[in-house]
C-alpha cells in the first residue's frame, strides 16, 4: 500500500513537519532542515535529518520537492548513551559521603555535588564559575586557592586537613590531567569534626590519667606548698581542655542548626572560634 511521508512520520513530529511544509508552499522561504523521526515498517523508530527544498515553475507555482534524508540514528544513540553516563556520574558524585568538586586550572568551580548544601549550606548551582577565593573569602580562601594551584602544578595528589569555622575537614585533592590543555583539580572533602572530638576526648582522658597516676610520686619529691600548686595547675589545665572540647562540640551543634558555616547571602564564613 502506498504511503506518504506524513504517513510514516512519527506522530509527535508530524505537526512540526507539516508546519515547515505548509510554510514553503505559502512562499515562506525556499527550503528547511530539521531532525525528525520516521516509523519503519517493523514499528522501529528511525531518526533522520532532512534537508528539503521546493522547486517552483516559471509562473511561481510549486512544482516538486527535493529532499535529502540522512540517517542519524547512531548519533542519537551515542548522545543518549552519553547523557545516561553523565546522569550516572552525577548520581555517583551526589551520593558520595562528602563534598566533591572539580575546578578548572584557575580554581573556578566546574562541578559541585549536593553535599555542599548539606554540609556548608550553599546551593551547588551557586558555586559554578566562582573562584575558590570568592567562595571562601579571606585568608582561608587564599590558602585553599594556593593549595589547589600547587597541586595542579605538581601533578600529585595531597591529603589536606582544613578548618572552616570550627568544623574540621579532611580533603584529598588531585590533579585531573589532559592530553591537551591545562589540568583541572578534583577534590573530595569529609567532615572529620566528630573524629577530632573523639581524639581530643581520648587525649584529654589520657593526660588526666597520666597526671593522676603521677600524683603519689610527685607528692613524695615536692614540698607541700609546691605540690598543692602542682595539683591546682593540673586542675586548671584539665578545665581548659574540657572547656575546649565542649566549645568544639557546641560549635558543631550550632553549625548543624544553622544548616552550614557559609552564609550564602553575605558570602562569608559564619564565626565560630575559640582557639
């Protein structure tokens, strides 16, 4: 059975195709190009690119169409596979247990995962195209930027421990090398504040235990007045360590309640210092 091009055009593409066709018949231009889908006899979709031109008679009336049809199915398939790969990579990056990002050779952010929102209170989209020193103003931002530039120049990965406010982060930064063009920088950052709190608590307990175990020996070799001052100094040092530990823990709680340490409106690091 004879079919027209309209009969084999995908229903979702028919309106656009007819609009171009009618425009040519009505004298709007001499030709057009578009990508569309045809339906094969077996029901499979064929992606094509069409270039069509209307030839008119000497009196200006339509005579016939010249059409060139190119099969672009492989290109469309490759584009879909590439998009699927990008979506898979995006899901992977967003579900990493820490902040993940890529910057260009000038430290402008190219990719930022959703953990920026959860850990720093900053929407990832707002970071794209911004320099590290602009995201983290002041001396901290300048240091981060210098670290990034040094690592890209060295070609070697580094593990860096960084404090932001009074949260502590551990970052592995690594150059992403290209066959042509300057390198980029990749980074994965983990919030290790809880680990640092645990280490501080263990250190505080170990010092206290060592000091207490040494008291009998000290009392035997020190005068009573000197020994009492020694005990008072130990108690004061223990109080200072305890206060420092509680301050770090309270800062972490304020950080969690605030939803991050960076004020996205003012572009500044929220203060939380006790050192």
